[in-house]
C-alpha cells in the first residue's frame, strides 16, 4: 500500500467512492493483522512524515505499523525508479513501484493515475498495481 491508502480512511467520507475505498483499505489491513503480509518501505516513512495535519499523520502512521517488513531504498531501487519515470510516473510514485517490484505480489493505491500509467506499461513493470477496492473484490470473488 502507498500513503494514499493509509490516508483514505481520514479523507472526507461524504464521497461514496472515498467511503467505499476506505472500507476496502481497512478490510485489507485487518486481514494483514492475521494472514496477509503488508510490506512497507522508506518511501512510505518519508511520505508519512510529510503529512501536515498532526491527527491525520498519526492515524496514517498507526495504520502503516501493520507492515511486517520494510524495504530499504538502495542503488538498484533508485535506478529502477529512474527507469520508471520514463513511463510517466512521478519520482515518488516510481520509488513506490520500484520498491514493490521485489514483493512479487501487488501494490495497492487509490491514486488512479498511478494505476493507469502502470497498466499502460505493464510490459515494462514487474508488479501489479491496483486500487484496493478492485483488488479486494477480486480476492473475495476468487475465494482467497
């Protein structure tokens, strides 16, 4: 998950899309407490530290603590992120995706632009990137 996901439960819940995505994020995090594995990264730590509102930052940090592993950004991740910037990803988004590639599973984000850009370049990017709601619905449908 990226910081967009950790922030989603603290966004304005009056918008139906935001409310439903918030519920999906919380359901996924709940499963990560028991049987799924949430992986964090230095990118997440950095972005969490930049959240200006104290209450939101503290809440998002609490959710992120569910992570069981933390990816450290090394030279190969920085190099890979630079390659991904050529596909139109912003620098920080490219770092998220580069860190996630080592997990061989899925990266979740509520940022539709990241999802769109990764899908448009799926031949060159080795990790699946999905919206948490869409991914959770797929997992439930498949019975996982």
